[in-house]
């Protein structure tokens, strides 16, 4: 299992939106490095959900719920499905991450604008611990996530 950080502007799509929706297509990524990170994801991988812009904090843990697939609106780009796993008891701010020596090598601190980035397993665990944990052990991914994905209809024109 790999670990990731997904950044989202809270005004565009917030952690609360993912919790409400239960699952979403992670789309709109238009950076080659971030796209390649999406392509490396597998069902069951875990991701820190990070609010960017003014908030700059990790709010929860999400699970990758599908294999990567072509963006229906832009086939050269990639999307994945994401579902919420659990909220952190307390958000972990960028300042907290910067002050933690164990997190000094995070991509977030070196490439702050990269919207999809890998996270070392130890750094992932440290951030979850800083946030007071969450809802316990991850549930296994549903069987349909391991077989591929259910295509989402394209958005209306």
C-alpha cells in the first residue's frame, strides 16, 4: 500500500464535501508530475486530505477507491475515485508539519504547489498521530474497487 497527499481548495471541494458525497472522482489535475502520481495509485492506497490556500491543513484520511482511468473530459489526463475513511480528531496545520523534524523531508515542504504527492509511510503515520488519530483501522476496499471502477457519466455540457 502506498500513501499520498491530495490537495484541494476548500472553496472548490472540501473535506466536508467528500464526507457528504461518500465518493468522488478526483479530477482537474493538469500537472504532469501530479498526473503521474495519480497513475501510480491503486485501490486501497491511503491519502491525507489537505485543504490548501488559506487553511493549509490536513483534515482527514481518504482511500483510493478505483484504478486510475482516463479523464472523460480530457483523455490525456487521469482521474481516480476517492472515498473518505476518517476525519482526524484535530486538523494538522502546515506550521505543525514544518515544526516536526520527522516530517522535514515531505514533498509538501519542497514542492508546495504539487496537488498530488507521495507521502512516506512513517510521515503519514506521524501526521495521523499529530491529528489525534481517527476512526480506527481502515476498512478493506470493496471488491468492486479491486476489479476496476464503475465509469462515471461525463458531466453535462
